[in-house]
């Protein structure tokens, strides 16, 4: 069977370092940190008081106060980023067959703030079950693509992928496969997350998963640094328009890149810890390369999962060593989580956008906040520490790994007609 070609025709982003794709990219290449003291709730009694929050986002102004109250933050973020992507792609859905356009969305947790608020309100009451009628439809993780399909009248496949921090990589892969198999013409895909609240920060604190470098928030996310002490929670959304090539050409769409492969695997090891030998990570990267029909030597840049955790970073580098061999010294590696923090279920989409823009601009965004070399890492590896680097970037690989041992990796290349 001959696969259809799948291209990227639109991008949208809402991130801790920029509320548009242009602002996000400018933040990335200039090494801007999105971390600061948390403003959305009182952290006095919390071990962690820092996060990468979205800034200057006014939901009431964008949706109207009445409609904003019906949407959890993760859905607000999804709709906001998608609005930019749809406009960027120049889409007029009245001129398209919307039965062949779908939305597959990623979110690791969904409406955590809604759940938290409703349960607290019930607990403070007299036991009478007075719940907001929007409680369930605001909270459920699949509601974001539902709202997107309703807004734009899309009647193709519609669902959410939930695989922790691999969620939006999985949404990209599923969308890619539907299109290349000829079952759809286009997908609005990506992911969103909004977990910077008492339950999210408190829960990750109890696991000792997030940084407690409260005295220096801007440098708290330190992937591959000797003194890394956990990830910094982030929030936001990334939207990518994936489209069948001939469909895109027929409507005169601009093309950012071509998606050429995706891989998935499981660690089958531990509920939260990655396999110490990076077996699942190596397997998923090999699967993506095989799916794309390319060799490790074809890759120029790997946007790594790189969360800044003591146990996570080493296993990913070991896996890249195992997959790339001597070619590891020819590529650039960087973790954009050093700037955005970890957006959990939205990470894959936001980092795919960074990867696509690296292709378009021949610039590799940096891994910031590097102060002390970790002697366990090979010093010959180019981690793109602290400063963006210009180089020819033709093919990129972007990794996402999640609690439960879920792994997903995607590959994009420069578009050639």
C-alpha cells in the first residue's frame, strides 16, 4: 500500500514564554525562562512555590465571561491555540469536506482545577450534593476535541489520547496515521494541560518529582545539569494542523514541514520511573526511525524529553547513545523544557512546534540553565547548552515519555515537493 504524504500547514501556541507561535519561538531562541513564583494560588504551605505559568491570558476577553465559565482552563488553552492555528493555515471550513476533517487531542489529566473546585465546595457544604451542571463536561479529558469539533463543524474522528506526558505525541501519531492511510484529509491535533493548582503542585510534591528551587525560579529547570532536582510544572497548549499533501496543495496552503514517522513503545518497568537502561526510550526512537524509513545519521536535531529529573535525563541519553551510536556526536540535542517547564500532556505538541520551527529557521533552540557538567554524560555530546545554535536542520526527532512507561516519538523533515 502506498501511503499518503502528510504535511504541517498551521501552528498555534499558548506557552509560559509566549502566547503566540511567534512569541514562543522568540522566547526559545533567546533562551527565555518561563519559570517564576506561582501567582494562581497561595503557596505558603507548599514545598514548591514555582512553576511556568501562562502569562497575560484573559479568558473573559477571548471567550466572553459567560462562556469562559463553562470551560476548564485546559479547554480554554486548547481553543485559544487552535484559533491561531486555524487562522495560520488559512482554513475556511465552509469550502472543505468537514466529514474528512477530525480532531485528536492530547491531555494527561484534563480538568483538574474543575474537579478540585467542585470537590472542595462539596466538602465544605452540609452533605447535600449541589454540583455545578457543567462539572462533568468541564472536567472530562476528552472534552477539548469535542469543543474544537463543535466550533468548526468537524465531523471526522474525534477523541483524546491520554498517555501522561506522551499524550500529544500520541495524538500527532494517530492523526498522521489516519491521513496517510487515506481515512481523512486533515486533523486539528495537539495537546493542552492546566495543572498549576493546589492539587497538581501538591500531588507532584508528594512524589518528589518537581523542583523546590524556590529561591531561583528562572534557573530551576536544569536538564542534564549536575544539580537538577526535578521538573518545573508548566501549562499551556500547542495546536498543529496536519493535512494530506495533495489536499493542502489544492487549496494553496503554505507548508511548514512534512511529518514522516512516529513510534510508540512501553517501558514495562515501573509506574513512574523510566527503565534505568533506557530500553523503552531506545525502542521508541528506533520504531520512529523505521517508520520514517531513515537512518540515525539522517537526523540533525533531537528535541529530547529532558525533564530535569535526576533519573529521567540519564536514561534518555543512554537510549540516544544506543540508537545513534557514533552519529550522536553529529547531532544537536536540546531540551526546551528548560524554558517552558514540563507541560505534561501538552509537551509533545509544544515541542513538536519547536522542532518544526527549527527546520524552518535552521536554528536549534538551547538547553538553558546549564551551570555544572554532569560527569556521567559524554562531554562530546552537543546539548546546545545556554545559547541557540545555527546549523542546517533537515530532519528532527522529538521524544515524549510518560508515567506508566508510555513512550512516543515523532519525526519531521523539511518539505520537498
